C-alpha cells in the first residue's frame, strides 16, 4: 500500500497515510483472526487489481467497503473486550 501512496507524489497523502497507520495498528489488535486476515487479503487483491485496471470507481468502492467492515468489526471487538474486562472486575 505504501508504494501506491508514494506513487501519488502528494505530500498530504503521505502524511495522512502515516497517521492512518497509527489508527490501523490499534484496529489490527482486534482483527487478527484468521478469517479476517483472509478477508483482508482478498480485499487488498481486489483493490490492487482495480487500480491496475485503472478502474478508480471500483477501487474506491472496494476500499470504502473494506474500511467500513474493518472499523465496525474493530469497534465490536473492542467493546466486547471492554465489557468482558468490566464484568471480570465486578465478579472478583
């Protein structure tokens, strides 16, 4: 992905990408399940193919869908871990 951002030669895109990586690292803590990794790889391949085919509409649609799915999953996983930890504290 870095190569794609770098190829834009857009300083703003590079800064945004760096900042996005910080948030993605947090999300990845909740999306490391094997089924999610396989799904992410599939999305990345489809996005790369759309870019290679110069299909910006499809690339954008796939990226938005990928990010939406991952952010929702990360939020649910984070809430679940938070609730479990709070319940454990209450039961101790």
